C-alpha cells in the first residue's frame, strides 16, 4: 500500500488526484491512477484501509493484479490495456474485480479514462475505485427498468410494462401485432391506457379483482380470458374478432418492496381453444369432419393388440395379420374402388392393394410407430399403378399397439407430373432423344457397374453442311431433318444395346456400354455413316447429308465420362478436318495432351539450360556448283522425352511469349557460328526462320542489330526467312519491321512460297531478295507435270520481280539438273546435305566438295 510519495515519483498523485481525494473523502470511494507501461500504480489509501486491517502495499500494477483471480485479471487488462492502437480517451472504462488476496475477498469497481496531453508520460489511466457497497457500484432501478424494456422489446412474446396504476408504459411489437395495432396507435395508448379501466376487465368482477390484487397487493397472477377487439377497434373487419389468451402478471418491486412496475405477458391460446372446441364437438360433427375431408381418413384396429416388445419380424407379421379397418371416409372408399363402406370395413392390410405393404410395416415399426409423408404404390385389378402418401401414428397402450390412425392423399397426378418433368430434363425437346444429361447419367451408371473386362465406346457424330441446309431451306426444314436423324440412328441400334442422344445443334452421340472390341465400334460407326448417307425426304424436298464421327474407347482411353466425351470430340474434329468420315481417338490428335503440356512447361527451362541445339542444312548456287551458306534449324534433345520434333514445340511456342526467347537464342547461336566460319576463312552466310509473332515484334530489328554488332558479322551474311502467312497477318506492321531489317543490310527471303495466300500487290512491295519454292512442289515435279509447271512459273515470276529463287526438297541428282535447266538460282535438299550438327557440318564442308577451301 502506498501511503506517501515524493513529488518526483511518477506514481505520486497529480494535483487533480488530490482534488478528487478531498472531494470524495469517503471510505468507500477513492481516486486511482496507473501507467500500464511502467507499471506504476496509486490508489488512495483510505479505501484499501477500509477493506482490511492489514492493508498490502500497492505501489505497482503487478501488486494489484496479484490480488485478482485469473478471470478478473484478464478483464482488468482488457479494460485498461496497453494496446497503442486504442487511443479512445473519451470512453469511460469500468471493471468489477474481486480482491481474493484480501480477507473477505471484497469486490470493487475500477472506473477510469485514458489520459492524453503533452504532460502525460507513458500510457496512464486515472479515475475512481468504488467499493461494491457504494451506490455508484450498483445499477439504479431506472437502469434495471430500462434494461428490462430493451430486453423485452424484440421478444416474440406479446408483452407490456405498466406503472403501479396500470397505465401502459411500454408495448412491444408482438403485442401490437396480436391486437392489430399500428405503431401510432400503440404510441397513443402509452401513458394513457389503463388495464384497470379497460371495459372488458371492469365488466367481469372476478377478473377485475384478480388483476387489482396484482397492483395493490403485489400478487403474481396467471389468468385465461377472452377479449373482443371491438373494445379497441371500430373497423368491422377487426371488431368481430375475439382473442383468447393466457395473461401472466409479474410485479416489479423497488428496493422497499413496493410494486413499481408490472410486466404483463400474453400467450395466444386462440388456436389451442379452437382445437379444444373441436374436440368437444358432438359425434355427428366429428363424423361430418371425417366424411367431408379432402384426404382419406382411416383407422386400423389391432385384433388382437400386438406387443411392442416382440422382435421386429414378429411384430411385422402380427401387425399384418391383426390389422382390421374399422373406420374410413368416402375418400378412402373411392381410392380403393369400393361401392360402400361395408365392402372395406374389416379389411386387412393384405387386401389394401399396396405392392409393398411388408416394407411399409417395417418402416412403421422402425420409425417408432409413425409415418410422415410416406409414399406407397397401389396397383388396381388391371395392373395400373396409383401413388399415395400416408401420414399415420400408432396408439400404444400398456406395451401393446392397439390401433393406427392415419390419412392418405392421392399423389398420382403429382407423381406423373414429376415423371414428366424428369423425362423433359433428360430428353431433347425437338427430337425426343435423350439429351446430354441423360447420356452422362447412362455412362456413369455403366462405369459404376461394369466388369473388369467390359469395353464401352462413345461415338460423337457431327453433321456436315448442316448450316448450309439451315441457311438455304430455313430453320424449320433443318429442325425437321434433325427429327428424322434420331429414328434413323435408332434403327441401327436394334441389335446393339446403347443410348442415342442429341447433344445440341447438329451434334449427336451414341454410347455403346458393352462391345466385343474396338473393331466392332468402328464397324458400327461405318453403319451409322451409311445410314445417314441415305436420302432424307423433307416435305417433298430430298437431300443427302454426310457426317464425321469420333470414337473413344473406355477404359483403354478414358476412365470417366468427361474424358470419354473429350476424346471423342477430339477424334471427331480430326475426322472432320482430314475428311476421313470416322476416326478413333489418338493422343497425336490432341492439342492439349499431357505430353504437350509438359513441353510447354519445360520449354523455358530448355532455353535457359541449353537443352536446345542448332542443326545446319547447306544451300548451294547451281550455276557455280558451290555452297554459299547454311540454314539454321533448331532441335531439342529433352533429358527425359528424348528428341522432340520441332513441329511439336515451335507451334506451341508461337502461341506464347516463349517464341521471343526462342528466336533470340537461335539468332545468337546462328550468328556466333557464322562468325566462327568467317574466322576460319570461309565466306558463308546463315539463314534463320522468323515466325509471325517475331515479325509483329517491333524489337526484332534492334535485336538483330545488337547481335550483329556483338559478333562483328556483316549484315549481308545473315538471311531471315519469313512465310507468306506471317506477312499477311498484319501486312502494314510486317512491312515496317521488314524495312527496318532491310536498312540494316540483312537479306530477306520468303519461305514455303506457294503454300499460303499471299497477294502479289504486297509481294512486289516487300524488301525481299529471295523466294524459296516449297518442297511439296519440287519433290515430285519430275513425275507430276502440274508441279513442274508451278515450279517453272514461280521461277519466271521471281526473276521478273528481280528475286533470287531457291528450290527446297532436292532429293536426287535428276531434280538438281532439271532445276538448273529451268534457270533456278539456288537449291537445298537431302541430295545436297541433310540438316546436321555443327561438328558434322564442319566435316561436310571438308569432304563434300561443294566448298572451295581457303588456300
């Protein structure tokens, strides 16, 4: 306990603290302050001395906390915290704690605010500490009433609070709804309406006396009463309504024990009373209710009663034998197709017509002798099914099932409507064939139940030229054609079990859940193509169509319906693209196969780790019979996949930004090798292919210029080959970059000429020096006159445009000679030299005879 402090002590009270101590000089209230950072604490000594004879020293916050239980310690530190984010100096904080370290474990309340200002050091709280016996530590009656008002305001129980004279002070929304009062009407009643002056209360002496005892004697009362809303409403729509409720009166007393307020809560018994009244009706009314019900009402008596402690099977057997229909209405009579009640009374469960009554009894017993919305099927004498829903409960007395009361409603119409909706959800509205959802469901069911050796096949069918029929003859004719395709495909399924479905548009599918082999699926696919090739009569107009079919096999190719559908789709598009009519899925057709995904993910690493290399194919001048340069061709030797063909990764790279890294790598390695040959005294050039994305890259001229300068290679020794299609992607942009490359002195060549869709108007504007004829024309020109004419015409066209001509695909000496006769300038092909690694290229240079060695 800190009784005195020096002025320099940070824990000593401030002048303001002394003023508070003087103003509140009482043993049950005192000032306090603390710095939660340094732990300094000051509490006026009088309070602590009043709580215990041997006052402990409380100079530090830790001294106080040691007197508190863990929960109070936690709450104290939450209220008066050291959190620098909490800077709320306006909030009044309070915390009630128990001083377990002091005899009697007195309770006190700490109240304080966070202090601020330039003269405040650390994080200081100051305020008052109040004994639990002091009135400031206890909530007032007004506070309690305010709390009670807030508590009951949102209560779903209709409630009011009145004063001691019965005047309404508060009314909650539930009470307003019960008495059909608007909020404005409820507010008008507050402070005016008195329960003790209510006409209904005053008209009943016993009721008035009971309520008066609450207000004058403080008695607690629970009363049942009816109340006509005509007492408070004039509207004829409301005034005729009567309420029946149970009212509970609870006096709220002040500290002297006098009634200060009264809480009144109502329980609406209107429905309960109606039910009681209904039960009290005469036997005639009861019979009328059963007779006029829209549902079948019935009662089975157990004759004799069935003991409920028997085994399940024994109970089921005895219930089936003992149950006898003893009561029913006309609705049940109509359901069973009987003429009179005499025909069905005394009937047992076996004669009820239920197709599965034994299961129904099992369910009834297992469900504690109760059924709620239990569906049953009844079959009439013609074998037609009707659907019913039962709710019933068993009456068990003294351990025996005595009777069963229940209701039955006819849900046949609903069931058939649900079946119709289910059919519509699984079938195509135009063709009435199963739709995609039904196809998937059949496939999933097959895969879940198939045996280890079972083979399934999916045939995906896409019609050819269907859009042409739609556009030419109209959509109504196209729809009619689609309607005719379903039966034609179904006719082919007469001997093969499976599902024919329309997927949408002009796409159909056939799923064969069980086939002998892949060959059977192929044969069946050709049968479908033959069937579809037959003429269709479209209301007087006949037409023929063709189709493309893709086949996927499970489980060899796909394990689930998603993969099977995807693979069949890939095979179908391959068949359509190659005009094959039919194709079985192969990973080679898949542009998104796992192998290709692996290539995409590892190509960047291949560039960084030098897994790539360049092969070189020689090019020769025909008139001089010498090699003047090489074309650089990229190769990839993957450490796991082995040799990866350029066709497998270059098209993929062209779809991503990797093409720029790949081109930069090829250019640098090719220019570096050409420089090496120059240093060896060989005057050779190097050719590199550029893709369409390279040609659209405005940085490509800068890259070429930088690499030529780095390796000091004359620009005339570099030839860049571009395709016709890459130029036509964006002619203006391509021409801009080609002009920039041409200004550097780089030679430009058009590769694979004749295979694209170029414009001669653009061709003559391009700054190119060379035109390369594609090998597809050169390779067979000695046997194909058409190819020879194309080659000859291309040579003359190029010469007329002032271009040099290179023939690709020269594979024999005869071709080389014929090209020389035609006036072709240069040649390239396997006869001259295959693409080869640099070490082999160096050997070829020495041994081939196509290059003059430096003297």
